[in-house]
C-alpha cells in the first residue's frame, strides 16, 4: 500500500518537485494526538488511524500524504500519564504554517484528516482553515469530520453504542483491524463517565476509571474494516471535490 502512494516524508525534494510539476496539486494532512486511550489502546491511536486512512485514500487519488501531526488539543484526557497536549492557538498556528509551506511549493488543495476529534481540536482546525482561505483565495481546504462520514456511509445499526466518544467501539474496532498487535484485548472495558453538569471539572480523572468514553467491548475487527472503508471513501470524496473546484 505505502509503495503505491506519494508519502511526502519518504521522497527527496526533486521527487516532490517533479510530482508537483506533473500536476499533483493535493496534499492530505493526517492530524492525530498522543493521548490516553484507555487500558487497551496505545497513546498514538488517533495518529495511527488518521495516517492509515490518509494513505489508503491517497492510493485511490493523485495526492501526497503529509507526515502525520502526532499532537493535538487534549483537555479531558490531559491528566492521564503520557498524554501530550498543545493549546488551541498552537494547533491553529501549526496547521496554518504547514499549509502555507505546502502552498509555497505549489500545492493548492489541502485535506485535513483529524483522527483526534476533541471539540477544541476541531475548532482549532476550523479557525485555521477559515483564516487560510480568507487570506489565500487560491487555496481549497477540506476538513473531513469522521463522525459525519460514518453517519452518511455506514450501514444503519452497525454501531451499537450511541454514546461512543473516545477509545470505545469505533476506535477499538479500527485498531483491531489496522494494528491488532497493539490492542490489549483482555483489558477492553466499557465506561461512560458521568461528568458534573455545568461545572468545569478541575480533575476529570475523578470521573473516569480507565479513560474510555464508550463501550469498547462492542468493537470487532469486522466493524473496523467497514469503518475504515467508509472513512477512506469520505477522504476520497473530499479530494475529488477540491480537485473539481467545488470548495
């Protein structure tokens, strides 16, 4: 799979220049995190998922895949050992500067693929994208939101946990398919934390036992394969829309 796509980090600068001159105008940018994912998934879960979706999508279209960004805005999970969080402002600046670097080299269609889906993370990406297209009208930018893709493309009833938010059914299923060697299946848990209403919790860990926000026990490799297929289709769709000038 990886030999069939343009992985930006694996190429020399003349190879990138040649591809750009040959008409490659699109770059897929996977954005993840280094964040707790319960007792059963690794800290890089979001990064692994975003990158693998991006690589598979790029095998179906003419696009580069940027090296993944392994840091994101992690608020609720920041108190767990190993979680590395950045501020919303840092995320926004980082994405803006990466996109401007790519624009400088001739790329005009940029597809943001976030594997980390915290509310602040998505806001930061939206703010960065909006600023970029205001200041650089020649850019086309897409932000692929995984929950919306799954709602549109997955068979009804496939996902059993409507409260799944983090390290639950969806992410565990994806990792069972993508990297089963990293899944500690014997430690899978179901947990739906009850946070206090209205109050901003100073220590969210008081309300979470494992860090899971969902029912990871409902995950399966078969679900992971179907979820991955849907997410790849969503990214391909975004690339094709930008290439067609529909941004």
